[in-house]
C-alpha cells in the first residue's frame, strides 16, 4: 500500500534550466532546520554511527561542544538545491553528464 504524499517541492514552482543556462554568479538557497531525526536517519542510511553525530555526552567533550550533522548530509542539501534548481538538466536523459560519465539504464545520477 502506498500512502499519497504531498511533494516537498511543488513542481509548478521549479525553474527549468539546462546546463548552458548556468553561469558564474548565479545563486540559489535552501533553508532547512536540521532535526535530530534527520541526523539519526542519515546515520542509519549511511551506516555512519560516529558518536559525534549521535551521542550528546560524547560530542560535548569535543571541540564542537555538541552533536553535529554529518558532512555528507550537508553536501546532500547542495544536491537538493541543484536537483530542484536545474531540474530539467538533472532529469534529462540527454543531459551531458548521463553520456560523459558512463551512466547506464540501470544507474541514474
């Protein structure tokens, strides 16, 4: 059984850009409050259960003084911006990156 969900991003609000539309100086932003459930979920998904991310007591003794989100989780937020900003480029089967990087029919970027 599949539950219907409201999309995180309304597809009608996307700006469709191709690779040739990108230029130096373009900006985009994403605001997100990183929640405990985000960090725990990423740890489960990635297998990275470093106590710096998951244990308040351990993290308090580090130079950060508190738990921090995984570095690759923050990198995935960049991917979210790119995936919603240049949606057409990212999802286009004819996009240059699907040809030059050797993506097959079974694996998609």
